[in-house]
């Protein structure tokens, strides 16, 4: 009898439903691709030139494990200015996905509970499961606001971490200042760290995006360069904490030594310039895309108007969102079933990070399927 080859943990995660649809898109002729969450614009030219210059001047070796010293210094300066943290601890990671893995590996023991508002970014669930933790999903349907009371009621002695993602993937929700403050008070009372995933923090359309880092020192702040600067393939993000959680950054850095080693060095040089680059015109163009998708679908579908990121989470007209997604794909429109991001299968996610022309085409096809 053949020995069992695979580790048990491989059975705890599934292949990404997003990637499955993305791969399917490569086989279709000119699809209307609402599936993948990456900007349709390219890296701004001045930032490309910074990367090119770094490559040409030989900045191609390993950086320090924690990241380029000048980049970390600039991150620390901006974090201190924004949140008042004195000498924050920082780490440059290989994308937000790398930052999430390092954070969870540093904090989660088997049996630890992690509170996650549902819907959620797909990676949270699978990484927590991979490490033997237990996801405690807190329902935020139908309006996708931060479910403060439900989170408070979900806390137990085993709660290790609360996760916030605002602006949200997949819903596009932006949590209010009042809700963020309330979670900060709850977390402080129970002495529970909060991880805030703010990869979409530049994409706020109707108001400012409050961060729990403004109100709670035991916050693990994660931000990245993939969305606002279209550097998805460059794999760059950063993690910052108040000095009271500096030991978390120390442990994440130690684990990075034996996993990612460091983030890509020449792109870290470009990230230094990116921190000063104004993306307001790009965000303004995405506000128009948000309005286009919302106005085009609101009369045919049930959906909450997204306030940030570049996603709409739309209620399917059928009992099963998966079945509706299959219809959409059969009509050359790629969308993602909501059960990829949720314990429910009632909605589907649209990424409107595509051309206005494709958005209009997609609205017409989806409306015709109702």
C-alpha cells in the first residue's frame, strides 16, 4: 500500500474560486471580466522609472529581511503622522497576502478563535484553517455594516484576533467612524488585538476611511501597493504596529527570514516614491465606475451602493448565486459566486476594475439574465 504523501493541512483549504474563474477567462474570447481584483490602469510612469532605475543601478540583491531601511523609515514617518504612534514597528512584506500569512503564523495557535465579519476576503478563512485556528464568522448581511454587537457577543476566552477589512473586499463597504470606535472600545476592554486590512484605503468615494489605528494601540495595520499603484505583480505591502505590539513585528520578521526572505528589492525602491505619489485622479475615475455599475444594476438587482474599493456585492435573483454565476459565465460575463467570500451563497461579486465600455456591456448582459 502506498504511503500517504500529502500533509493533512492540504485538505483544510480549497483552490481559490477567484482563480478558477480567472483561469476560465483565459479560455474565453474577449470576455467581460468582472472577476479579478486588480486595477485596469498600469503602474504610473514615474514609479515605473524608479523601478527601472533601481534595476539598472544594481539594486537587485536581497534587502534586509524587514525591508529597505529608507522605505521602512518613510512608512514609520507616515504612520506616526497619521496615527500618533511614536516610532512604530514596521515590516515590508511580499504583498498583503504575505503580510496576512506572517501575521497569522505569528499569532494563531491551534484552537485559537479569530472573529471575521461575513462576507470576508477569501484568504482569511483558509489561512486560519491552515494553521489550526477556528474562524468565528459574524453575519453582516444585508447592509454589510460592521456588526459591532454581534462581534462583542462572539468574544470568548479563546478569541485571539478580530479582523477588520475596510474598504471591504468583496462588498465595497466602508465602516463608519462610530462603528470603528465601538470595536476599538470592545477590543480594548477584552485586550484583544485587531488586524485591519486596509489595502483599499485610497479607494474611498463618499467620505474619509476611518482606521481603527487612530483609536486603538493594539492594532496590526496592513496596507499595500497592489491596488492604488497597480503594482499587483510587484508583491509589496507593509505592516505597522504601535510599540506595544513591536514583538509581533519581530516575530513576523523572523518568520519572513525562513519563508519570503524579503520583498522584491528594486520594487521597494519604487515604493519609496509611491508613498508620495498622488493617486487622486485614478480614484476619481473609479468613483465614476462605481456610479456606473450601481446606477446600471440597482433597478434590476438588490445591492448596497459600494462606498470604497472596486467591488459590488450583488444579490442573485435565483436561490443559488452559484447557478446565476454559471448563467453569467455562459454569456461571457465572469463574476464570482458569493460563497467564495461567505458562508452564504446568495450574492455574487463584481469587480468593476475594467473599462467603462466593458462595464456597460456587462450591465446589459447581467440585466438580461434577470
